[in-house]
C-alpha cells in the first residue's frame, strides 16, 4: 500500500472519494470537504492510501491554527487535557467522524490501510509539534480506530437520527407510542393553524434572512455572534455546496420568522441548522415542525430512509422516534516506544482508477 498526502481535495476524483465516504455521511463527502477546505483557521492535508493503484482509504488531516468552535477544542471536550497544538483527523465540522475505508477491503488489508491513516496523522502531528486526535467518531468506528491507535476511546456525546419506515409520514407516526402520536398531531395542527406562509428556498436566496435568525438562536444559547458574519458563512456554504441546501421557512407578515436548513445526502436528510425571530413566533411548536416534521415529510417525498438530527436535545429527539448512538474521541498519538508511522509518498501518486473493485 502507498500513502500520499495532497493539499487539495480537487486532486481526488469525487467518485473515488465518495465510494469510501458513502456510509460516513454528509460531513465526510467530497463536496462538503471541498467547501470547508479554505477555512483560514486550519491547513488541511488529505491522506490517501492506494493499493495496486486503487484508492482504498482516506482521511482529511487539519493542522489547526485557531479553533473558533469550543466543541472542537480537545482540552474543552476531553477531561484532563491541557491546551495544545492539534492535528484533527477526519471531519472537522458536523460532529460526525470516521476513518474512510473501502467497504470491500478484506480484514487484513483493512487493518493495514487504517494503520497507514493513523501513521499519517502521527507523522504530520510530529512534524507540526502537535497532538493528533479524531473527534466525534461514530460508535461503529470507535473500537476499530482505537485499536489501530493503541489508545482508549473517550466518550464525548451522543447523536440522534430518526429511521423512516414505509413510504409516508403516517408510517413514521405508526412507529410512535399512541400518546406520542397524539402529541405530534396536536403540534402539527397548531402550526398549521398559526397561519404562517411556508416557503421552500435555496440557501442562496435567503442567506441574509436565515443568518440573522441563526444568530438570534446562538445569542439565546449564550453564544453571541454578528448576524452579518453568520450570513456570510451561509452564503459561503451555499456557494461551496453548489446551492444544494434546502431551506424550509415560515414567514409572518412577509418576513422570515423561523427556518430550518438541511441537505439530502445519499439516503438521509441531514439537518444542518435552524433559526428563529422570537418576537414573531406564534407559540405554534415552530421548532418541532421546522426541525422534525416538515423535514420528515421532505425525506419521504424524496425517498430518504432517515433524518439525521445530530447532538443535543436528545430527549426531544428520542420522544419523536430518534435512535441515539455514542460519539467518541480517539487520540492517535504514538505510544512512547512506537514509531510515528511510514513517511508519505510524493503527492503526484495520489490519484488512481475507479475503486469499485477494491479489496
């Protein structure tokens, strides 16, 4: 196997990358990572592992300069850690992470490929005077990654997703307890009777309005942020994601009162953000309708089989059918008596043919 590092994901064909990331979700997809890679707070390298010319494993490696999100500062989320320079392996945004490995790799090759990714993270961290970490690793990947790193995983949080059986919203409702079905119907009825004008928009059409409401939400939760800055982030996201984000918005008197932003990726709707003008809300369960029920309707209409809701407010999510799973931190630092890992090969060896027959 050959390990290479490249500085731009544009150098990796999207089909090859997404053959590895399909099961890992939106935040490790080629398009999402391409949209994030010019963030000035970190420098990124992409570790690629090829076997006989085929891409079989990959991971972004971020050399963090300044981290604006305290939930991605290792010393803020892992007990007993002091502030230190960090290399973050895998996804740096979205709170979902896993090493990318081709699903048809035989077990010995899978272990070898994962070892090369871990070695790349260690080598880069050593060169940068940093510590390498994987944050928000999924429950399914944590044990395998921790074994490759030789370190114990640390539980950080939980995430939730709602599986969507059948073909329509009533099939989702049928899976809930009777009392909860009654509650959902009552919340939906109150929202319908509130008289909002509902619009389905592209993010580029409403980034300024949505940014202002998202800033209001952040301020309400103790994280003041400039609405203009938030709007600029959403405009950049719209551009970087080829305007594939869907905004469901409730308007009152011609002005946006609440919205949710999500992406349809593979077979899942990924809820990305919400926002509210609290002075214009009508006490009509806006959060549950825009953050759960309307995206669920959209998911059914477009053949999705789940909605990913992320962390926080887990009780509200589980009461509405959410299934939770743990998220972990794994330190990739080499033990004192272990080598840092193999040196990467020249970057020009990074691309190869379609990997569909890998393994």
